C-alpha cells in the first residue's frame, strides 16, 4: 500500500475500488506526497481545474508538467526497484 496525503491507497495491491484507474487513486496521492502543486497535478493527470478557478486559470502548465512527469518517472522507478 501507499501512504500519501494522509490517506491509504491500496491501488498497488489491487484492492482499491479505483485500481482500474490509477488516475483515480494512486497518482494524485503520490504527486501530492511528492509536493506537486494541485493545479500542476491536475494538469499532469489531464484534468481541468473545476469551477471559477478553472474558468480564469488558462495557463497550460507545459513546463511544469514536463518537470513533474520527470520527477514522477524517477519516483515510480524507485518504487519498482526490488528490495
């Protein structure tokens, strides 16, 4: 299991109801635990920022997405290593 953002995620073991969608459980919590800003995380996951904030925030976060996808890749490689 993965502990992140104060909640336990069981996606890694397949016990999570949202395990079929890593985006729905594991990845948002992992990004939050890594310190990724919320708006950037939403962009990384391909989500739109909801509500009024989304209507006014038209920034695409391209550079930020690239950086956080790189960091996420490194972290997932670390988690995949045995031992």
